[in-house]
C-alpha cells in the first residue's frame, strides 16, 4: 500500500503542473506594448467590425504606433462589397485631403532653402494674384457684385486657409459654383485649376476668416515655380523615394491596380454599395495640393513618423524641428470654427483639450480626407494613428472614434 501511494505522487504532480500551465495559457494577462493595452485596443477592433457588419462602412485598415513600436495593425471587412474581396493591409486608397499635409511639407522644404518668406504676397511670384475681388454677397454666386481685396494674399494666408478662397463645400451659391468651376469643368494642369480659382470671387477679405479652401493647389503651383519640376516629380524625388513611400502618387501603376480600393456610398435604400462613379486611377495630370494622391496606410505612417521624429527619418533631415514647430502652432487665433482647435500651416492643431471635449493632447496635429481617411500625430504621447476606409460623403464620426478608442487604450 505504501509503495502504491508513492508511485501515484509523480503522476499527480505531473497532472497538476499541466493543469496550471493550461490555465495560465487559457487566461493570458493583458499584453501592454509601449504603454498601450492590447485588450483595450480590442474595443476599437470590435467597434470597427460592428460598423462593417451593420453595413455602414465596407472595410477599414488601421495602424497605430507609439514610442516607435506598432501597437495596433489590422485590416477589416471588404475592399469591395460588390466582389466581397477581403481588405488587406497593403491596399491603396484615395487619401483625398490628406494630400494637403504632404504638399505643405514639400512646400516648406522649399521655404527652408530661403526662396520666399511667409509674409510675401503670392503675387510676387504669381502675377495673376494681383487685384483680387471679394464677393459682396456669397448668395449671389460668381456673377454677383464684388469689391476689391483690401490687402494682398500672402503665402501665410495660403498655408492657413485665411486667404478668402473656398473649397466649394460651404453650401452657398458661390461655393457651389466654385466647386463646379474647379472640379467639374475639365482642367488640364494645376496651373489651369489655379488660374480658374483666381478668376472667381473670394468669399471674404484676405486674413479676415478661416475658410476651408483650395489654397493648397496654389502651394502646388508655387512648388513648380520654385523648383522647376512638376509637383509629382518634386514629391517623388524629395519625399516618396527617400522615405520609401513606394505606393504613393497621383496615379497607380498598372501592376498595383489590383490593390486599389474603390469608394462606396449608401444608396437610396440605405444599402452600402460600390459607388457607380469612380475617380480615375491613372492618366491624372492635375497634380493638386488639395487632393489627388493615392497611398497606403503603411506609406502614410512613414510620412507621419518622420514628422513625429522632428522632421527626420533614417538619418535624413527633411524639415527642421523649428519649421515643424511653426507649422503645428495655431496661426489663426480664434478663427477656426471647432472648439479647442486651431489651424497651423497645413494641419489642424489641438489648442485646448477641455474645450474640444475629446481625448487628446495639446499640440496634437491632424487632418482627414473626403473618403473618410484620418490621421493624427501626438508628440506628447509619441504616437501616430491612421485609419483608412473609402466611403462618401465625408463624416468626422470615424475620426472622432479613432481618437476616443486609441487614447482610451493608453495605460501609462
């Protein structure tokens, strides 16, 4: 009996050890990477999957980095609801107005060469900007009565959307007619589009208001003026090639077109569908500053990480930290319409977290795109977050959720 008891002990302890190990594996502790909780970030993934399952977005790609480490990277849903093609991490989308920060950075690289000053009048370099006219009543459209601009449009006005130009999104008769002239009527080049822009009335006096506008197209034309290259060539040589942004440009190479994500919308029956009209993915010749670039989430992350790293990436300095400082400092006083937010040179900037009623940090800078793409850079938290889907019309809902769900995942 004594021998049987001791023969049983090794087997008992073996099973006890196995059960303890299995129990530990079954209930893993919450993984923390660079101060971000994996389980809390899982709430964000559940949210995105629910939006897809309930037919509000076709799919999404999201990427978050903090302290130089990837803390979240995932692709959800479909790239095309018509074919049920699964979304993958390397797919290429229209980044629309997320073109603006890239073109602004490129323009400020030329500023660092001493080619112009921020207070210079644009007409010093582009004579068509002389004698601008301002609409007396935006409800009367482009043929309404005008008055002369009381001051010249400066380069700083162009960078900060305070020049009095419009993007055609304001809903007035003048806005609608500006949108038609710029984006519906055919344009052959960026010079053609800008020349159309300057013939239209301004919506207000230069410097008197912040108004979301086509001003970055002027930056694109100025890039061509100062560099002697097309904006597409300048971006390729000065940013995309050295940063390794191999899938970013104004056209998608034929060999990569199978990775393109078409844009979707909700039809009259409330069903998510592939939009019947799509912007061309090749043959584009208007190298705009407002929109026009295609990119991937990973490419845009390289650009954003360079900004977060003080303008430096892989031992190459693209911008001085001092240049980035002025670009990400509020330049428009209290003219920006969102509480707790301002606007720098090319970026929205968080100025007061309490007023914003959103999770974040003072000094966070960001922008988004018309097909529901979003990014923000937070120097205080050493963090970048990017979300891409392809849905129209634009809503900032997913941009707000990106902030809410990513910030709540920070635990130290």
